[in-house]
């Protein structure tokens, strides 16, 4: 079976989630102190968990729909089927459903709440851009997102971040209840800074999971430079044919994709993806030689 998590990223993810929960407890304690009870904390938490549970359970359908993807047969995409079947067998995992998105923007993603309910999607653009060896590297990366339960991790992070943001907005609008019991400086600081901190932690978790999938996917395929080459070509390909960033459904699904799908991308601090140069350098170190040598 493929080796998973022979690195410290798992610990880093746990630490980041712990920090997010600590932030939630801090803002919840302040709100409970201001209102005299914790009802609002539980209310927003239940709403956030309910919404996220729905999104997690239907993650494959939501992502596939956002990309207008269609299922493909083995006769239609023989290389894609052959690669995914071989890698799934190597990992001793079930074969996921395969989809293709009708866009020339080169990208790929995997989604689903567990390996038995997983889906892998490639765009028409990435299928035309990459060689079969490079595509194998990309599909190994995507399968490891499923095997590492990254949809669950990102769903938990999104749930906690959403609850923190809702609580902070409530505190900012309504003052957290009885101001006589609240520290006004702490109230304002947490109301303004907590959502930003939660978002930054959530983005850090997303970037950490990408590093994990790169490393574990390279171990699964046994070819780190194939993925490094694919990432190099994807960076240029996305610059030529990005997805529109004014479609909220695509924005919501963008963290699932192997490359930031939008033109130019965001600053490093606010990106869901690590810099391509860093990812490629890590894969080159795994291979023990630089790309193109």
C-alpha cells in the first residue's frame, strides 16, 4: 500500500485545526460573558455544522456540478481509466468515478467524502496539455487527497471558520449582549480580527494538504518529477486559459483543484495553493535531481 504521511504536515494540520478551535473557544467565551449565556455560541455552531455536513455529504455532486463535468467511459478516456485503475490497485482502494469538465482551463480535482464515494475530474484542457506520464503524476496527487480524507479536513476547517465569522459578525452588530460584562477592547479586536485569523488558518490548512498530496502522490506513482513537470506546465497553462473568477461556484471549488485556476492568483498569504516553485522544488528534492536534468 502507498505510504502516507511520512512527513510533518499531518502534525502541522492538527496544530492549525487546534489553533482554529482555540480561537472559536476564545470568541465563544467572550460572547458568553457578554450575554450571560452560551446560547448564541451553540446556535451558530449547530447552524455551521448543519450547513457543512450537507456540503461534506454532497461534496462530489457540488464540485462536479460547479465545473459542468460529465461522466466518461473507459472507451472515451482509456488513458485516464488505465492510470486511475493502476494507482487505485496500488493503493488498495476502490476505483473512483471519472469525469471530464468541458473547459480548456487546464486543471484537475478529486472530491468525495471517502474512497468509496470519490470522483476524479480532469478538464479537457489538462488532458490535451499533459503527457501520459505527467497526467499520471496529477492523478496520483488527486487520489491522495481522497485517501488522506482531505475533504473531511477542509470541511471541518470551513465549518469552524464559518462559525467564528458568524459569531464575530453578531458581536460587531449587537455588541455581544450586556456591554457591562464585556471587555470592549477585546470585543472589538476579536470581532474584527477573528474572521481574518480563521481565514488565514483555513488557507494554511489548504496549502499544507496540497504539500501532502504532492508528496504522497509522488510516492504512489514512484515518479516525483512527473508531477513536478506537470505543475510547471500547468502554471503556464492556467496563465493562458484561466477560469473566470466572478463565478462564486468556481471560487468555492477552487481549493480542490491542483492549481490555482484564476489569472494571476492571490498573494501568498491569501492563496489556497502553495507557490508552484516551492512545490516543484520539494518534488525535485524527493527525486534527488532537478527537473529537466
